[in-house]
């Protein structure tokens, strides 16, 4: 198959450790593994701001600009018949990923997202306890806050909240959980991912029937803390790497899935490559799912 590797290396000061994550994943061998498996690779392509955008005021503002650049790259590679694989510093790159699929011709009501993360990242500036932009991407993408950032990225109109599926989310702030419930975002619990995945299959069937294009977002902290060495914001009671790999293989086999992103890997915190090995196992599962389509 033909894949396009795209890096998003921009991050706020609060998330600067993960800015090195995309390049570290490339150097550690994810792209080499794809090539050895016989796949064609476009890139890697890198999100880069113009000098004017680099000089713009405000780190959140720059994240909006970077997402617009990401959206353009996704549009370009999709037009070239390559499947985008995104290596992201942080979860707010999901805004550009969605904008890229929208730019590629999908109508906003027919755009969906699978959010695989320990956290819902559905805070707003009014509900957040941390004040971190990285805790807000789902709220931004669904039009709950920071409209200018979303519009600068090209995600206009916003994603419909009921076209989001959350998987393995288990560590939300109280007001954040209230907003998720109010928006009616379905959630697939860790227990289902660790067992027969019936709820996950039902959620994917519903989403695939409702939309034309799906972005799958995987934050490494969706995995159990024991898999991630010293990764920041890791949480207990998550799935192990093999369980997540099987879940992603199932998800990515759906033909409506149009892009896949891996986010929030901090190489400085990866003790003896433990987290990378877990990510590679999950990544292999995701690619196996995409490859199944060509055999159907």
C-alpha cells in the first residue's frame, strides 16, 4: 500500500517535551518497518510555518497556523492516493487532521473521529483544571471553544459531537465529563477493548454508517501506565499493547478510516525504549488493519 508520513512537531511550552516525539519515532524505525513490510512511503513530509507565522504572537495562535499547514499536507497526499500517517507532537494536531479531511471534499456532517486516549481532552478554558491546550482538542474540534484557532486551521464548520467515538478514556475532569455527557459523545470502555470488543465493533459500525471519512487518533497514554515507562500523564488501568493492537487492527480495517495519527511520545522519558516497543506493536496492528482492505 501507499502511505504518506507527516510530522507535526509544534507544541506549546507546556508540551515541549513531546515536540521531539515525531522525529524520534521516525528515527527509531516506524517508517523503516513499513518499507520492510513492502509498503510504498511518501515523505516524510514536515509541517513548517512561514517566517510570518513563526513571528506571530501567541503559542496557541501558532498551533492554529500549524494545523492549517497540516491540513494542506493531508489534502495533498490524499489527492496523490496516499494514506496519511501522522506523527504528532500532541493531541491538538487532530484539529488539522480533521481540517485536512474536510479540505479533501468530505462534508462536515459526514466527518467522524475515533479518539483513543486516556483523557477525553474535551475541556474548555472555563472547565479546565490545568489550563493546558492539550486538554482541549475535542472541545475545539466540536465547536465548544477557541473558535478562532479552529477556523484558522480550516475546520469550519466544526465536527459534530455525535460523530466522535471515545475509546479507553478514563481520566476526565468532572466538568469535562459533564460536557462529554451533554454532547452525547459515545464512549467505549477499557474493559471492552481488553475483552471481546463488541461495544467497539458496534460503535464503529454506527460511525461508519453515519460518515464518509474517519480520522483515528491514538495518544500513547491510552495504553496502561506499565507499558509507558515515565511518559507524562500516563494512567493506570488501560489496555496492554497487544490488546490495543488488536483493537486498532479492527478499527483501521473499516474502509471509511482515512487517516491515522500517533501522538504524545516524549523520547526523553522513554526508559530503554520500552514505550517505543509498545507503540511499534500498536502501530503494526493499525497497519495490519489498513492492509486487510486490499485483501477483501
